[in-house]
C-alpha cells in the first residue's frame, strides 16, 4: 500500500488523470489524499469533479479536503454573490465546464459533494489542511478557524502543536525547486502546491505528489490542451 498526497488541481483533469492512471498507477489498496482547490482557473472543473466522484465508485481510496476555491464556488452557487469568487476569466472557464451561465445553475450533486468536504485530516505521521493554521491562536481555536485554514498564505510553524505529525498543505503556488528542497529536508511543514494550473510559468506548471512513507516526490507537468490563464 502507498499513501499519496497532492493538491490544487484547479480543473486540470487531463494532467491529474494521467498522473493517477499512468504515473502512479494507483491501486485499490493505495490511499490518495487531495488537499483542495478542485475548481476554478483551469479548463475542466466539472470533468475533474466527475472523475473525483467516480474514483471511490471504482474501488479506490480517495480522501478529499476542502479548498478556498471550492468554498468560493459553493458560496456563489448558494447565492452568496457578495463574497469573492475568482476573476472574470476564471469564472468563465468554470461556468463553461458546467455548461451553465450562472453559478446558481450548477447541478446540485456537485454542490452536495463540495459541501461535504472536511477542512482537515489527521493521519499517521501527518496533518493535512488546504492552506495552514494560525499558530498564534490557542490550540483549540487553531483547529476550528475555518477561514484561516482555507486562506492563510504565511504562518510560523509550531511543531509543538502537531503531536509529532508533519503538516502538509497547498494553496500558495511554490516553485518546484523550493518544494523539492522542503521535501529533501523533511521539513515540519511542507507546501505541495506547485501551481499546476499556471501553464505559462516554467517554474510552476506541475502537480507535486508526495508518497508519505518513502517520502518520494513526483512532479507531473501540466499536459492540458492550452487554455486562457495569465502568467503568474
């Protein structure tokens, strides 16, 4: 059995499917953990959600966390339009993938799936979360500060709060060289978002997958059909 973690898929279905089926060659007894942000920015948010929803039906062990973009899409679909929801270009790609003109028209099964996503997960040796924690808060508040767990971009890691577990997160696109360095040093907190969706940035444009027991890092390049996105 292998345990894999990756994050920030952002509608890059073709890349993720190739990674799962042809690179990792995922087996039913493997465990695959995803740290959120399945939608927005990339070419096929709906297709990616369809694939994620089908994997458990096919017998695979998939564990998905909630990301800020997942929450933003859910908020928009529930009519909370006053909250921030991506850029105009991002919204256009996302709505096109669902074949709708407004987020309130997104089919209910997708919204129910997003709404059921947990914010964090503790597994042997690791704590998983989308963005991170505010380590300045009391311990009991740190683990219930949902907004921070989805959105924080910088934090000072405190290993004493982790009960011996490493922290794995995504959210902030990080050059592949920096992620390689963090993994090689086995740092206490490791960000795995290598900005796969940013296909125009050579230092990003990969999915980073960490196998938790061997600590082997795999970098899968973006192989999507070209789509509109700005250089980050």
